[in-house]
């Protein structure tokens, strides 16, 4: 019996020794499983055909009636002398891009409206897509019988190049060369940059260099910038507006220039008294005509009050 147990113990020890000396069986290397890519729904694309056949809100008529475009045109009545006559048409100037930061494209376009007289009123109009359908968002007047040269969407803003009426231009014949940039703010179009050309072709422009766009500012900040042509008596004006159009303040801005009509610079301390913390404002610097009070140039910067 003792011998049997001894042999059994000997066999167990021998097998254990052999097992320890054998190389471990190679395990297969697991193949990495790539993560399942997130499939985002396609962003709806805004087409020119949709724009040409959208509903349109008449901006130049008191009732702001909603009408249906067909191939870019709407017309009511044939006799230009009747009160119900209206004609709207989409021009060749349209552009597509994201104007409100939601990742999808809006459409901007120039339309003209005529209600029977000689006037033909140009508008910048914005549409958005909702459930795949174009929805009229906003419009703003350019001028009567404006000559349009270009319309694009750049960096989330609409750029328009157009010839409009100066103070002494006859209604038939605009001569004032202008450019302007629009931002879509709370579904309204706000001009954030405006230039004109002098009669000899020089661009009159105001540019704010500080604070930076979308910066946060305290109740007092330094406003700095330049002008391409020094204004009348070297005076500009600043205005502070909320996103809803409420005016929070205004005042003069002095330009320092070496000579009359030469390029110059400005630097002013601006106070934001009484504006609640967290309010978004637009600070505009305007070069205003002494003749008729119209803009000669303007620049604006969007700020958040801390």
C-alpha cells in the first residue's frame, strides 16, 4: 500500500515538473474591432430652384402680403396704373452659406419690387430651410433702382456691392459706389460694415481694430481704429446698440490725421454705463455726411458686456 502511494506521488510530481517546463500554448492575437463610425444625417442643401419657387413677403407694400414665386417671378395684374399691380423678380444675384451658425445653409438674394410707378426697389432677402422647404426670414431695402454688382456670403455675413443714390443724384441715375456687409441677428439683417467712394473713386472706409469681434469687455474699454479718409472736422460718431436695436449710448470720436482728407486713426475710451452684464451689443463707428446725415462709412464690432 505504501509503495502504491509512493508511485502515485512520484507520477504526480513528474507530470507537474514536465508541465512547468513546457512552453505555454500561444494564444491568438485578438483582431481589434474598429469603432462603428457615427453616421450624421446629411445637411439639407438649399437649391436655386427652391429659391425661385418659394413664397415671398412683399416688403414695399403696407400689408406685407405673402405671394408665391414661379421661376423667380410674381406678378399681380397687368395694368401698371391699378392699385393691385405688383411685380417681384429674383435677380441673378444669390448666394448660399451659413448665416446663423447652425451648420446649415441659408440663401441670400437680391429681389426687386415694383408697384406700378417708375420706382423699382431692391431688397436683400434671406431664406432658411425648414423641413426641406424655403422659409422667408428677413429683408432689407437697398435702394430704388440700385445697380447691383455682386452679392456673396463670406464668413457668415452677406457682402453686397451696389451703386445707389447720392444726395444729389436724380432718381433715374444712381452714382454712389457702395459696399456693405450684413449680419443676420435675431432674424433681422443688420449692416455691420459700409463704405462709399468719393467722386474721384477713393474708398471711404472706417475700420475698428480693437476690441476684437466677439470680445468680452468691461464697463470701460479702449476703442481703436482707422479711417482711409479723415472725416469732416476730423469727427466720427459712435453708437452702442443691443441686438434688439435698443440704443445704449453714443458720442464723438476724434480722428488724428496729418492733413485734411488724409488717412487717420482714432482711439477713444468708451463707457458702457447701465448695460446689464451678459448683454451683447454692437458698437458702431460712423462717418456721417454733414450735408444730409447719411452714412459715408461705418464699421461695427460685436461685444459682450461682462
